[in-house]
């Protein structure tokens, strides 16, 4: 059975199709936030089968499979790659109206030319066909990204990372840029004294700095920032419950650091003060370097302790949180802005109830120095589906300048996720076209088309200075 993916997919009118084909479809992709593995890019890895490139590490699919009653053996367990793919194919027909159903068929069509619905009847044939293509055709990692017209990829990297694979890529003939992103979260995660000290010892070793004080922690991080910059880094990223902005004194932070460095556990208030001080210093480092900072706020992670113990983190047991965001975010950003040390900033929320909070907060700190200096990031994680994308675009349109938006990213661990950019672009074009048809916007195709092109590519190119 053929799929529903055709020229009119998500495009309800002739105008929508025209906008997509003429202004969005051919724009290169700048994927400024991903979790792709640099080692696999550097080695231009060839995958043996579709399970390896498609299902390994994809907790979106894992959650759906568990909901469909699939045994963990065939998700993250010791089932064979073929068995895991067949289990996913068994799940797909039950995923109607879930974005995974759209993404699955977009990815099969765009990468492999398979215009066929995936289900238990087609599964073995598709598995064998894609395995043959992956093993024998132009389907190594570089080929996969070239097929999607990817120009730049930013990975997510810890300060202790050697970046050896980024340097290999930089000195190779890789046809696209691969840049690291500074993710120093672990340098502030002092809630487990033993684990935190082990991390600081590692950071001390790679930086050559004795981290015996809070100030020396940032001396060590400064050295690592210089290393990241030499590899082309231009962005930082932080994963948070909310933007920490508890009041503290320098004396308190030095005492708290000494306490945790001696192996003692911090109480809740001490930890919050420490994380607030660290996050502020992180942001000062970013501003000094002239980078862009990204804040991903709001998830509740690792909810299922039983399965976390056996499977580890990032395996599909996270959800939307309901943290209070506005006051602390305002306090944190204002503190940086007050000394003119607020870098270009992208804020992402995971709770749709916070959409208007984030969309209006960025307007408080636009300062006329850079178009769209403060960004409300694209619909993220549980929201990067049709409904979530539409709500983000409409909310940003209501409260800011959609025309200055830096657009979509994958936030993915899979090399087959790039059709998500097509998904976003189709939704964007359909929204603009509907407004024209409804006489809510002028029928000025060039004006609207240029805005679409900017959102899809040029805004990000200029904003990040890639």
C-alpha cells in the first residue's frame, strides 16, 4: 500500500505548495542543535541495517513501542536488529495521528525512496531492501546528510571532551560543517557529591587546573572554552528545570563549593544557590566569547526509577514538567542585561502552558543591537509535532517577529531525522498560505516567500555567523 506522502502533504492549497516548492524546499539545512555522535560522522560510518541507524537511541520510538505492549527485549534488549525492526513495524499501524507515523514514512521515502506503508506485512521486505541499500549503496553517514542538503551540524559536547573527532572532521573533506556545542551542565550538577567530585577530577585532568575553589573551576572551564573555540564552537547549551536565579553571596558560594569538594552533600537551598551562581558564570563566559546561548527548560527526567536503574538515562522515561518559569527567568536575564553581558539567547520550553510566557519574555530583552537577538526556540521535544509547531509559530507571531525566527532543528540522535525540517517547512508554508486565502495577509508572494526562506535558512546563517 502506497503512503499518503505526496506533493500536497500538509499543504492545503495551491499557494501553500507554491510557497513550499519555490521558497522552502531547496534551502540548505542548518541543524544548530543535535545529539549526533561525532565519532560516527568522523568515521563516515556505514550502518549494517535500518535498525542501527533508525532505532538505536531513539527514545521517541521506544516509548511508542512500550505503549504498544512490546517486550523490552525488542526495544533496548538483546533481541536481534531484525526482531527490533519487526517490533517497530508492528507498532507503526497503531501510531496513527502520532507524529511518529508521519516521520516514519517521510524518512523511508526521502532516504530510501520507499513509498509504502510500514506494517507487519511490508516489514521484512522493507528491512531487507534498506539493509541492501545501506550496505552497498551511497548510504554512509556523509551520504545520508548530503541527501538532505545539510550544510551545518552542531553536536552537543561536554567540556571534558577531547573533540578529537571534530578535529578529524575539520581536517577531512566532509561536505558539511560539524561544530561542537559547549554543554557544561555537569560542572554545576553538585547534587551527588561523589559523582560531582569525580567529574571535577576529570575536568581538572584535561584542563591542567587544580580545581580547589569555585574561581578555579571557571579557570579550568575557560581553558576548555578556548579548546572548543579552536574547533569552531559558536554555541552553548544548558538543560534545566528552570533558569536558576537564587540570591547568593560570593562567600556563600565559596563555602558551598568547599563543602561539596570535601565530599559532603549539599542541602536543597545550598544546591540551588550553587547552581544559580554557576549558571550566571556560565552565561558570562558565553557573552565574553561572543557565542549564542541556548536554554532548554522544563522537563521532568528519569521518572521511572525501576527502569532507569536497569536501562539508564535518555531511554524514554522523561516527560513535561510544570515548573514556575517567569520570575526566575526574568531575574536571571535582567541580571545579565544590567551589566550589558546578555549574549544572543534562545529559550526553549517543553510545557505548552508556558508558550506565552517565553514568547513575551524575549521581548523584554531585545535591545536593537541584533535582529532577533532574543529568540524563542522552535517547538521542542514533546512539542515538535504539527500541533506544537503550529502553536509555537502562531504564538510567536502574536507576540514577536516571526520573520526574525531562526527556525527548526532536529534535536536528534538519528541520522535519519532530517525530514523533520521538511515537516516544519511544510507547516510554515501552509500557515502563511491559509492567511492569504483568508484575506488576513496580502497576496504578495515575494514578500511572504522571502520571509519563509529567511526562517528556513538565512536567519540562522546570519544569527550564528556560520
